[in-house]
C-alpha cells in the first residue's frame, strides 16, 4: 500500500496530463457532430500524433534540464528530406526511411555534441542550430513539393482492423521501442539525475556526457519520426518557417501540460504525449462548438494561459516563502 | 597572457573579453565586407546599417534586462506586432489618435509585459512557458482584431518621423531613439538601486529576497519594461514600413536573444553589460546585411547565420569546466 | 584496555602469528594543487592504513577539502604522486576512484533530489537485467545498505527531496556503504545529523574499522575526532603540520597546531547581568507556525545576546525566519519596542521602523551572490541608504563599504573582486557586514559560525559583544554548545517547536543545555 503511494507521487505529473487529456477529449467527442466514432478518433489522433512525437522529443531534452528550440526545425528538415528520398522501389523507400531517421538522430547528436563538448547553453545552441537546420530544409525544398510513397503513407495514416488508427499504434510502438527501454536503462536514469542536479550527478560518478548525448540524439530521432509522419499526412515537403517554429513552441507547451518540469529531472515522455494530445484537443474544441475559426488562436492561448496558471495554485499552500525560489 | 593584460590600458583590462571579441568580430566583418565591395566602409552604408540595427537594438534592450534576471521573454514576436498594429490603429482615429499613437502602442506592450511579470514573479510560472502563453494570447487577439487579414491602418506620422526622419542631419532619428533607450538602460543598470537588484536577482533570487529586496516587484517591472520596449520597436518598425504587418515580430525573437548572448550576457542571468549587447546587435545586423549584399540565397544565409553564431559562442561563450 | 592495546600496536597486525608492519593502503606523496595562483594544498604527504580511522583537522581553507577531492578523483592534483596498495595511481574522475574502492561522502550532499532513495543508493552502478535496471534487485540492495547504516526507517521508494536534511545524510552514508569501499572518506558527514544518528553512525564506523576498512574522518568537532580517530593529521594553510597518535595531545595543543598560535580566551567577557525594566526591543507572543513552531514567547532587550539552543531541527531556524517575515500564516504577535507590528517580508523587517537583520543559514545560497563583487554584495541590503531617489550615490557607498571592511577586518584584494574568491571566513564576514551596514537594532543569527575557522569565530564573538554593548538586541542560534555558553546572556532551549527551558547567566552549562535539549529533567541529567 505504501509502495503504491510512492509510485503515485512520482508519476503525479504524468497522471495529471492523462486526466486533462481525458476531460478534454470527452468534451470534444461528446460535442462532435459525428459523436465518438472511429473516424473522429482517427482524425484526432492523426493530428495529435505529429505534436506527440515532437513533444516526446522535447521531453527527452527537458528531462536533462535542457531545452531544444531546434526541434521544430528538425521536424521540418526531416519532412523536406522525406518528401525527396522516401520514393521509388520498396528497397529505395526502405533506405529512404532509414535515411530520414538517421538525419533526425544526427541533428540531435549535433545539438548534443555542441552542448556537451562546446559547453554552450542549450537554449542558444539550439537557436543557432535551428537556423542551420531550417537553411538545409530550404535548400532541399525551396518551394513546397516533392512526393512520398503513397502506399506507405496510407498504411501509416489509415486504420488497422477498421478501428485502430495506425498513427496511434505507431506512436505506441515507438514508446515501447524508444522510450521504455531508455527510461529504464542506466543511461535514462542518468539523464534524470543530470536534470535534477548536475553537480550531484557528477559527484555520484554518473556518466553525464553519455546521458545528455543519448537524450539529444534520441530527441532528434523522435523529431525525425515526426517529420516522416508529417510527410505521410501531407504527401509533400515544405520548409515552412512559421510551422516549424510553432511546433517548437507547442512542444514546450505540451511538455509543460504533460507534467515535465522545465527545471529538469521530473516527468516522462508519456506525460508529454498526453500533454500534446490535450493541447491539440483544446485547439479543436472550437470547431465542434462551431465558433469562427478566427478565434482559435486566441482560445488556444487563453486555455494555455489558464492551464499553466493552474499549477500556480500550489503557491497558496507554500508557507515558507523561500520555497518560491526552488 | 597576464603580462599582456597588464600592459593594456586600464579601461581595456576591465572590459569583458566577450565584449572585446564581439567588437573584434564586427571589425572583421567590416573588413570582409570591404573586400567584397568598397561601399561597405562608406558613411552612408554604415549609417544605414545603424538605422536597421536600431530597431533590433531597442527590442534587444528589453530582452537583455529579462535575460539578466535569468528569465526569457518569448512573447516578443507578438508584442512587437501588437505595438505596431495598435499604434497604427489608434493613429487612424483622427488627430487625438495620431497624437497618442506612439504612447498607446507602448502602453499595450507594457500591459502584456505586466501579465508576463505577474505570471513569472507572483505565480512563479517558468518564464519560458508564461511568455509563450501570452504570445499566443496576443497573437489570438490580433487575429481576431484584424479578421485574419493584414492590417490596413497606416502608421502615424509621428512614428514615421521617428523611424525615418532626421532631426540631426544625416543621423536617422531611429538611431537617436536607440541612443536614448540605450543611455537610459545603461543608467538603469549601473547607477540605480533597481539595476543592482536586477543583477542580484539574476545571480540568486533567494539571497536577494533575504536581503530585503522586493524581488517580485522588480521582476514584474522588468517584464513590463521589456514589453514596452518591444512594442516601441514595433511602433518604429511600423513607421519604417509605413504600416504594421501580422507577423512582423517573428524575425526579431531569435536575433534579439542571439544579440544579447553574443554580447557576453549570460543566458543564466546576473552577468552582462549593455556595451556587449550593442556589439551583439551590430554584429547580427552586419552579418545579415553582408549575407544579403552577397546575394546569398535564403537557405545559405540561414546556414551561415547559425554556424557563425555557434562559432562565435564557442570562441568565448563557453562555460567553465568543472574540473 | 583492549582498545588501548589496539591503538598502540596497530602496526603489528599478525598474519599467521608473524609480526608484520602493515603497509599503507593509500599513500600521498608531495601532492599540491593551486587555484588561480592560490596554493590550496602544498606538498602534502599522508599514509592511510587499513583498519584505522584517520582524523583530519584544520581550519577552513587549510586544504582538507582539496586533499580529499584529489583522493576521490574530483580534481586532478598539479603535482605529487598517489599510491594504492603500493602502486602508483591517478584518478580521472570520481567514478575511477570509486572503482578503485575509494568512496567519499562529501560535505555538499551528492544526492539527486528528484530520484528515489533506492535510485540514489545504486546510482553509480545500478543492477541490470537484459540491459534495463532491475528494480527488485535495486530495492534489495538499497534496503541492505540502509540497514547497514542503521537507517531502516527510510523507505527506499521515498523521493530524496521529500526527506529532511538529517535523513538525507543517512542516505548518503548508506549510498557510500553500498559501493563496498576499501577507503571511506567522510567530510563533515555528521554536520546535519541529530545526536541519535551520530551515535548510530559512530557504531557503524567502528564496525567498518574492525572489518578492515580505512577511514578518513574530517570534522570540525574535536570531540568527535577524539572519540573516533586512531591517529590524526592537522592541516594549516595548505600544508600538513603534523600527524600524531590519537590521545597524545591535549585539545589546546591541537587547536594551537590548527591555528598556528597560542589559543586562549575565545570568548569576550560578558557584562554583569542586568535586570533592567526597559521594554524589550523584540518580543514575540504565542508565535505558532504549522506544526514547526508552537506557542513561542520570547523577548530580547537592547544590549542582550539571547541564544537559541536545542538539538538541530527543533524549530530554531523556523523561528528566525518567522520573525524575519519569511514564513506566511504565522499566528501570534510580534512586538517591536512594545508595539505590535506586522512583518510579512524581509523588506518590511529591515525597514527603519523595525531595523531587523538576519544572517542566514547558508551563506553560499542565501547570504551572498558569489559571482558578484564584494562591493555589490556589501551594499545589497542597504541600497536605500546609499541612494537618493533610487540613484546610487557612489561616494556614500564607498564610504560605508570602507567602514564595514575596516570594522570587520575583511581580507580582500579589493572591493571589485568576486566575493566567491574570498575564504569562507571572509565570506561570512561580508554577510555580516552587509547587514551591519544597514545599522540594525535587532540581529538574528542562524548558525553563523558553521564551517568557518577558529580565528574568524573568535573575531565574531568579540564583534557580537561589541554590537550588544552598542545597544543591539541579538538572537543567536548555534549548533555549538560552547558558543551558546560562551556568548549568550540567556539561552532558550527549543524542543519540538516549543521553548522547553530558559537558562539565565550561570545556569547556562553544557549539562543543562544537553539535558533540556534532550527533554529530560535535571535530576536525571545528573546521572549522565
């Protein structure tokens, strides 16, 4: 019984994110004209999965107390790349997919290497590398276009057995293959340790560099998977600056909604996924209530503002004002 | 190394190596540029660069104050746009409107900054997410206001005069604006108790609080100042282009942060000088200008821009090794 | 008797009955380390033997921390050689030192706040199964280690950040034991522990010694060293002064070795007790806060030094913070000069009307901004005094700063250097000076001598008495009983958030302090 309580305390952020998502989704689907149907779920999940991948990517870096402002640009770059090389014969397509994922991981690894060996702050590093990644994306796709293997795209954006959205299944698979092993490995533990207190981690003989490098590289890989999926949905590649930026910013919002602390060491990628889904659902709520789409950005902003302010209610419980300063 | 340092004049010995390097990089850029075209060293070109830099300079001043606190203001893009759009909107309301256009634009920025400040200082929401949220709200408000179309109002005559006119012959007014803002910022940072508090909070807010500083009020005011300066930058930009545009602020967020950091201000707060920010702003402006003069395609500009920032930071912005 | 024999003849460990002189397990030869021109450690030699506890004594800045950091692989020495089992070694990182069997418990805790106790205990080498951490096994290891450290009350799944300081320290010790060390280094490891924990830990350490471990024990508390150590080394100014057999020197001799001069009259004389009827400057009535402070009433008159005693963590720190306006939701009254006041922030506490100052617990995070200059730090609490309408008057500032540096005798190369580059004692002087600059009438001190050297401590005692003589009301919390006895006119002993006893004048004795701290009556205490 006591053990269960400790687990609950540790996972509180993630559980909160799941709860927020469920509430949002119930409101959404119960008011949706089509009701809770496989179609509604598929559309919702296809939209949500993109942000979910990027948010997972962001979460990995945030757990080490870093921040990745280039994550949206890796997403854009891999999108452009996929619209170029994921075509042709099945073998070509296979290598194309592998190539896209490798490039994503490479981008993350570059970020990691600069942060670790260059000893620069993550925030400025990723601002600069973001510009580079965007530049490369622009070089690949000066104008929107390209194509992607449609069979593959349809497979990943359709449904399995008529009711399970393939994108959601893929997301689940990625969690199982990437996040679960990482979070339970020694390196994953080290990533949490580094994020929670880097000096203490160093003193404890934790391999800080390996932990950070792994987190950044996997983050790039996940953003790459996101970019690949974007291509599957749109069949094209586009080096859209605004969209890349928006994904970066939304990923931070999703991570925070998902209970991952921006100060590091706390939260999980699972939380980030639900944060992303909740954030997407918030944006879509307006459509089901039949509001003018013009109000969507404002509504999304206000809900985000309220959501982050809710966390502040804990302040009223603080009796020692020094606790304000962490 | 030490012997060399001792031979330098005192004022140079006291200077932050980051600032010195940044100015050296500016000279290098000018040199490279002059190899490319002799126009590069002409007074007209340099004044033109200074004019372009002044918009970024004003915006980066607010960002620098926030970064000195160890925080960040990501609401900058839409605060810039709000400043520009609101002041232009008011300017369309007749003579009174035109008269209060500039103060009203700044006022709107201060309001958003205050919301940021209340969230960060009093509700203890991490600034990165708080300012992100207000940015989204500001964007939402503007989208609703304009109905999704680009705004039709044109900038007030006063804004146009400030951005493009000349009080002193050959020196653009916008440069004078930056000069005024910069002088005020330097005074604030170095001579006032408020400035001392900013540095103190940036180093360790806990210790500042226990020293009896009203840290929450200081943080809130700094965010308000940052909002006001971003909006002022927006007003000037609207004056420069004679009207506001929806996403005119997007192009200023990352350069503003980069300029501050290239100028040697620690992104973790508590350390940095305004001279450095000036150097950073000029550096960024010159870099962008050279890349466009060389007619490098957009993708190349982005890549070079990013790589140059990384390189320069690797030169002098590294953290100390633990061991 | 056995103990004495063991101490005398330790070098004749018999292996199969033969007399063999034990070889040192670890040896340092001429190890030096400098930081930016300051020699922190100079040509240090040290031999460490298995089955012995080696006490290390020295003031702050004597080179003790540098010594153990070099041993534990945290920093690389500039010169000198280190031998393990007679073979020359060097460690590239703490991990490398750990692998060689050298485990260090640092003064600054090395626990990771957001991870659980079990996660922390196995952090450097978690048990794995199929490449993933084996949680069941990890928990088992943690439970064993906690039991070995005598801390079974700590749940292995609790998050470290939720534990009180003393429990964290026990986790730290368990974590060290879980690494199966051959050499265990304890650097002020008992500073946050309660008396009961210290007793437990000493039993553990003695058991480890009998198991053949080499222990290096660093502490400011001489009686701890006297109880534990088999031999002691004294460091001063980065050099090892002497190594001697435990018990072969008197306390005074040891202190003289540490400070390098004769040691006498630590505390300034107290003025005769006055029973004047003046209104106390500071009064608290029925002050309560959560479950940490219960109905505390106290009064401090001008010219008086009132001590707060008791075991660590009985509410003393909370009381000082409550008076200083840091805690919210306090009930009860605070009166200044007999007038009830509401103090809800340090800003209010330091205002002219109230004139309060708090020397906080941790100078590095609460008292100073280490990277900022001595000047900025000194004037930070008195900005309103050195400015006109918010604009700093530099001449005035310089004048006050010069006064303070002279008053406290702060040794600094200038006011423009970072305060973090000063020695610990001088840093603490800056903290005190920064508050004296505001001319407080009420001075609250939260364990101000923790981790500073004997010389500075002595200066501080004189200063406190001088300030009291000038009319300040001083409330002084200390974890060091000698200080309370030597400095205070009255001592309030706290137990579980309540004032358990008030000792006045000659009543302030070590016995009375300990008895009331442990909440036992004086009759029982006579048999202690």
